[in-house]
């Protein structure tokens, strides 16, 4: 919410918004056509980074047993179980680690791609 409010305030102070207000456009039209398209990309990037950080935080808390209950599946608890069998079955720790890596990387790349696609400054 702070990011959205800060971005909206900074965009509202831009000259093109003041110009739109000067020619008599209504508040709704200014918000839809000028403020919202300029506020959306940073929000999407922040949301994707937050999801990635949540995945890492959940896995980090589940590894020592502070996250999900023991019967609930979690990548952190899978890594915790696999640490005892690394020499006999290394795939038990490799696959959850790769899953965490791919999920976090995927959300980061998704946010970056959406930011580039939705950037109103680049046409």
C-alpha cells in the first residue's frame, strides 16, 4: 500500500497529469488513463518479488521445523528430511532445491517481463 500511495503521489505531481486537469478531464479519466498505467508496473514487480521472498521464507522456516506441520508438504521440510540421506540418495535434496530455485527465478522473471511489457514509457 505504501508503494502504491507513493507512486500515485509522484505520478500525480507530473506535468502531464496537471495538463490533463487543466484541460478539464475528470478525476476518473485522469486516474484510468494517466495515473494507473504509471503505477501498475512497480506494483507488479514488487508483488512478484514478495511472492519469491515468501517462498524462500517458508522454505527457510520449514527446514528447522518452524513452518508447516510435519504432515504438510513443504520444500523446506523435504530438505530437512533429505539432509540425513545425502550420501545414499542425493536426489532427495537436489529436487526440492531445484524446485525452490525455479519457482523463485520464475516469479522474478515473470515480474521483470511484466514490468517491461506494461511500461508506458516504452512504446
